[in-house]
């Protein structure tokens, strides 16, 4: 009885490993179709990059403006 249970468990694990290897291969083929060809960024990804760039620029400007205001206040206090 124990041998049959072990056999079923081993076959289930083997089937799962085969399924996962096929799924990973399909995903790899979809993501990396040809190593010699670059895949262009999709529209949504490009918009996210532009939003990040705009947010970064805003944060840098805010930082510089705050530093400038602090320097002006220090000069006025002296």
C-alpha cells in the first residue's frame, strides 16, 4: 500500500515538473523570442517611464528650490 502511495506521489511530482518546465519554456519564448532582436517598449511601459521621469524632475526642482530658499533665509538672517 505504501509503495502505491509513493508511486502516485512521485508520478504527481514528475507531472508537475514537466508541466512547469513546459510553462517556463513557453514564457521564455514569449518574452525573449530572438536574442538578436530587441523588443520595443510597449505604450504603457513607455508612459510609466515618462511619468517616473517627470516625477523625478519635479522632485529635483523642489529640492533645489528648497535649498535656494534656505540659503536666501540664511543670508537675510546674517
